[in-house]
C-alpha cells in the first residue's frame, strides 16, 4: 500500500487514536483493524453471503441509515424531514452535495428513540448513480475509523478527480477492500481472470456495483496474480493541467495515453510483479491499439519490460497476456502472467 500514506503524520495519529501499536506501515495496520472489526460483525450473524448484504450489516452495526437521493425531490424531502426535527445541518445539504461531492454522513443531534446515530446521504442523481455502491462503502469506511475524538464531525465523499486528503485516500482503500470482500469473492473467482469472468461474478454477487469498480475490486480478490489498468489521455506527473490556458512563455502540458490507475493484486506483488501509475502505455501494446483505432476490445501477449518510466526505468522481463476493453474515453486492461493458471 502507498508509501506516501504510510509516511503521513495524519495516518500515524489516526492509528494511535485507534489504539494500534506504532509501526512503519500504519495503513496496513488500520486495514487489518477494520477487517477484524468487520469479521466480528459477521461472526455475530449467519447467512450473509453477498457484499450488498455485508454492506447492510456493517451499516447497521456502525449505526448509520442510508438515504439514497435519485431526484431533486428526494433531496428536498430529506432536508425538510430532518430540518423539521431540529437537525439544522440538513438544511445545508443542497449546497454540500455539489457536483464534486457524492455522499455525506451526518451525526444526528436530536435522535429519536429508535434512530441510528448517523445518517449517510448518497447522491445517486444522474451520472453519480454509477458510484453509489462505492460511495456507501466510502461512507462506512469513515465510520470504521471514526474515533471518539471526532464523533461529531461529518464526512464527504469527493470526486475521483479531486485532490484527496490522506484520510480520504485511506478510506478509498477501505472501500475497495469491502466493496468486493475477498472471502465472498474467492468461491466464485475461478480460473483465469477476464472481463467476462468479472462481469459474471459482479452479476452474481453485486449487480448494483459498477463494472469499472468491479474490475478493481475483483482483481484485488482474484486468487491468481494479475494487474488491472485504466488508461486514458493524461499529462506527465508534474507537467500541470493541460486544460489550463497556456501563457506565451509556457506551452500547454503535452498529453499521452497513460496508466492513470493501476491495481496490482497481492499475489502479483508477492512474485515481484509491479507497474506504477502514470507510466506511458507502450505504443506497441494492444491497449494503445484499442484506444487509437477505437476498438471495443483486443487481446495480445506482451512483455512487461515494454513499459518504461520517463527516466528510462524498465519493468521486469515477463510475458503477460493483456486483455483490453474500451469504456467511454478510457481503456481498461487486465494483465496476467502468460503461464499462470
């Protein structure tokens, strides 16, 4: 897990607040703490076999009620109901749920007798609906690590494209762990991973989750070494925003097809397989061909050492089966060692 997060003072303080022993890898410690907490929830109940059922269980155990907003009328009803009960923070919901905010969790100030202490509002209007399932887990991630020192704070879930605080990044890691919970995934994750296999498992376990979130979540849980990539046009890290207007003395940042998001599962890391975000996609790769020729999908066998960092660093000499699929303006790819399975 990310070195930057492990070096963050915010994460060190959070780990201490949770009562964890000091370590050089506090992120891993916090994730393990949350896994044990969720396992205790599961031990108290039987018959929870799907991530969506797990989500309901964890939400109830953590004390939050989900309210999903599909239309503006839903939002107005929720604001009116809770504001009339003296929950004044709800009056600000319309302003809080801006275009870049997907969800917010509030602690009730005046709970009624049988109310749960928290309410998590999930914005599922328009294109935000695709992220609703992940947003719910993100809000639960905040509650999993909410210590007594911060129980009156409320949390927001921001766009993937917004700069994230260290805690927001940590909560994204937690959401990814539980949205496709490995003990529930592994019995269905058989054979070599493919987009068809991912879709079959998603439909079986969690049809409300998006296909793109399933790619990331299922790659993490798949019982064979694999990597997932989202490739799209992006500038080199540190080159600035290409969409900003250029001044006469400063040309706009150049864009290229880059691996903007990379997930390397644990079994791949154990074998020393690695690929880093923002690497430029090799022009000979099927990923480039699918993007360049606007194909729906493609497959090839490629060497991982085709990938190079801007400083010339080359990846391992390892042949991989590469499966690519175009989704909107991105190309998603699965990389599997050629002689696995």
